[in-house]
C-alpha cells in the first residue's frame, strides 16, 4: 500500500508520509520508539484516521499507525470488572466486547469510528457518555522522559472533547487503556429524548445493553452520524466543529432566534454548531469549495469528493466559521486534528509530570 495519508484517513486527504510504520506488537514498542527518538521531526500517531485532517504536502517525519490488538478482563469485585484494551483496538470492538460480557459503561459509544488509543485524546463521547466516565488508567509513552508512564484520569485534564493529550500533541502516545465497567445486563439511564422515543421507553429508563447499543447504531444511521462504506457521504470525519462555548448573552440571542442551548457533560453552556451553520444559511448538500460539501444528511459533517484537497477543505471550514461569526458573533473551532510536525518543547505539559506515576 502506498504511504499516502489519504489511504489512512476517513476524509481520504493527505500526501505522503516520509515514513509510515504500523505498530502491531506491544513488546516491540521500545525498539520502535528508539528508531524515532532522535529524528528531527516528531512522529505523528494515527489511529483510524477518523478525526484527522492531513496536509496535501503529507508529513515530513514518521507516521506511526497504532494497530495493536487485544482486550482482557479482570474481575475487581462483585460489581465491577477492569477491561484493558490495546491502543489499536477499534473502539467499536471494545463496545461490542462490553455488551457481550454484560458490562455497562460504554454502550452509548457504539458506532463511533476510530481506535481505543485515540478516544481519550478528544475524550470521545456521544449520547451522554464519554470515555473518561469509565477510564481508570492509561499506559502511555512519554517522548520527553523516554519511558512508559501510567496516567490516572485526574491527571488527564479531561473536558468536553479535550484532554492534555490534545493540548500537548506529540508529548505522549497512548499504548493501552483500562476501564472500570459495571456488571449489568442493563445500560446506563437513557438521557437522550429521541433515542428514548426510538426505543419506546421513558427518559431515565435503562434498556438492555444490546438494545441500547443497537438503538444508538440505528439512530446514527438515521441522522447521518454513521460512516457509510460507500456513497456520497463515505469520505468524512464526522462533525467538523465543536459545539461552541457561549456566554449567557449569546445564549439569549440563540434562544431568541429559535435555537437551543445546553450544558455539556462538564456544566459549560454551549450552542449547537450544526444549528449555527443552518442559521448562517447552510444546509445538507451545500457546496463549499471544489470537492467539498456538507454531507447529504447533516450540515455539520463535511464530505470530500473528486478534486478535494486539504487546502480546499480548510477553505470550506474558514468560510463556515466566518459566516457564523458574522451572523452571531460566535466563534467555531474545528474538531479534526491537523498533524503538527514539531517536537513539543521540553517542559510542555510538565505540570502533569508529578501527577502521573512512572511504571
Ligand atoms: C461518522 C463519524 C462519526 C463520529 N462520531 C463521533 C462522536 O459521536 N463523538 C466523538 O467524540 N467523535 C466522533 N467522531 C470523531 C472520531 O471518530 C473520534 O474522535 C475518534 O475517537 C477518533 O479516533 P481515530 O482512531 O480515528 O483518531 P485519529 O484520527 O487517528 O487521531 C485523532 C487524534 O488522536 C491522536 N491519536 C490517535 N491515536 C493516538 C494514540 N494512541 N496516542 C496518542 N494520540 C493518538 C492523533 O495523533 C490525532 O491527533 C466521528 C467520526 C466520524 C467519521
């Protein structure tokens, strides 16, 4: 397979990597890290590429594709089990494992593309659940200290779609994640009205685990939140903007215009980025730049077609953000990550050093 990053990202954008390594054997990590540590360019770590906007010029250093697999379970007590997964394991495989083992805590994350290792980076979440709710330990490689380190959740700086791993890209590579899941045949209480409606149960009820996960998959398909194998929406990275943080004054403006505001899982007031795009005049199918349009199902998802480049994609993002700002004064921030080629300066993220335990 060619080393074009377009072959490894769901947007199908990105030029060649100077070197592309696929990491499959956890025991081989020290040797792999050793070959990279003195390179002038920091490595870029790629999972499933479903939240990455790679440059047309490609990447000037080593790209490491995390493809380690494996899930193990260890009983903790009568109520809980610790489930440990390698970074390259698909998140969907971990969800399927939990559901089949009657373990509750991640069932509403069904259908999110990508890997276990990338999920803590943006604290991946959906339908009121986020990966940080159940994480107990991350085993990471610290490129500054050149060794393995264990992180407890309190040291990870988790917030709405963020963490210290996102704030300090390239300092740590997540190798494995441990979660505390609850023994139960039932899902966590349902908090999304339309999902409760689709399952025919009241808000706050607890559907059987498999029903909850299947309900989420069906809802994702119906609302254009799934990644189709083919068709006009197959090349995408999901939502392209985070739901923006807003002031109470901006919340009043949004409500007056007919929009909804909500408090996120961390209690912060946010508006719906998709609704703001529609207020600014965009809709599913809007053409934005050569080869780039809103998906046929959702304004907040952009899809790429023949002729698309990362540069055109960036132009489309800038156009949308500009028009929302002109219409509302609210700033949108892109969700997909652009690979950064520089090593993080030594000391970056150092405030977290004392909170992590070296193993
Ligand atoms: C159809 C669709 C629906 C989606 N729905 C949701 C949703 O509901 N909620 C949500 O939160 N997201 C959603 N996403 C976005 C995306 O799937 C998630 O953010 C996912 O967790 C990204 O995983 P990945 O392996 O593909 O990440 P990648 O794109 O490979 O990487 C993303 C970032 O994480 C870093 N990274 C990857 N692996 C590691 C590692 N092992 N250690 C350190 N850094 C690493 C990369 O360097 C990059 O900065 C959706 C995307 C699509 C296409």
